[in-house]
C-alpha cells in the first residue's frame, strides 16, 4: 500500500510515523508513506495556499489550484482508478474500525489534511472521493486526524502483527475487553482475582467473558446490540440487570 499525506505542515506528521510501530511497517515494506508539502505545488513568490472567502467572513480557505495539482501529480504515479482521495474534515463521515478495514484494502490512499476554515468547495465536489472526521471535537487541522487514520489502517495490513490478534476485532459486534493482570499477585494490598491463578482454563475463559459482558453493559451498552451473544451470555446479562434493580 502507498499512502500520500498532503499538508501545509509536514513537520506535524514526521515524528508520529518515524517513532512508532508504523516505521516498522515501512521498514518491512508493507507500506510506503510520503509526506507531501502542499506549498511545493504553488508557483507564486509567496507560495500561497490559502485565500479569503468569497462573500466575506472570517478565516482563510485552502485554494483549489495547489490541491488539484498535488492530487493529480500523486495520482499519476499509480495505475488508473487505483487511488482513493480522502479529505480529513469535521464534516466527514465518522471514522470507525469498519472504515479502517475498508481502507486497508486500498492500493493507494491520498489523504488531504484540511486547515483554516476549510477547503474550496470544488475540491470536495470534484477531487475528493470520501470525507472523514475522527470524532465530535475540534482540532486545529486534519494532520492529527490523518495520523489516527494511518495508524488504524496500517496495523491491519497483512504481515503487520500476528494474524489472530487482528482478525478477531471487527469491533463492531465485539465487546470491551476483560481486566488484565500481571505479576505481582498482591500489589499494595490489591489482589489478582484468584480464578486467574487457578490454572483452570475453562473457569478463566468464563470469568473473562463475564467481565467483558459486565464492562460492556456498564460503559457501552450500545455495543451489546450488535454483539453475538450465546444463551449463557444472555443469562449472565439478565442476572447483572436484576442485581441493579
Ligand atoms: C470555527 C469554524 N469551525 C467550526 C467548528 C470549522 C473548523 C474547520 C476546520 C473547525 C476545525 C477545523 C480543523 N479540523 C479538521 O480539519 C479536522 C477534524 C476535527 O476538527 N475534528 C475531528 N475530525 C477532524 S478531521 C479534520
């Protein structure tokens, strides 16, 4: 897979990818990541990438010319129809694990990091295939959102981690994790649940499943609607609900 990130602040994205597990994926040849400075696609003396909004108002808008030139240049380096152009914007579709799985199938992603008050509407309507937001909070630009998307997608690429670790986690349809413990068995008076020290693998699996169900019920009951629940699971959830009332 190839990922191009188009930004006016390549420095923001330099560190996150070079420091992390993502660099390991690059070293292994699973993915090629390019930081593309939007300013290198300007032709004027001031290397201007933004301008004031028509009709007046506050803030600046990313101009269409450098973005079109950048994306067209990057696209030409892949085969026809192989590139998917994505704009990071607060108005985009909410990113989730299913979205990440879908993007992990692509050959070439071109991620445009929005800045200022936004991008010229013609970029949206005739250059961009898809718009993504990473959540309902306000960032100063799309760079950190793009880093989140790249991180979530690259770890799904075949060869990144032991397959069993990722295959079981569609997240949609899954539960929150059970509690984890490691040594020591007693830390500042806080004990590890004795079942985990028992060596009884059937009991341990049952305890973990019930802890997952309890946690999901308490914190994210919305996830239970899509979860695959066995008759035992449903019985256990009933007993928790009855305890509450
Ligand atoms: C004051 C005007 N803002 C309304 C809330 C518009 C605005 C434009 C651009 C606010 C933030 C930004 C910069 N954010 C992004 O480019 C962005 C983002 C985000 O802010 N939250 C979640 N996901 C994303 S993806 C890109």
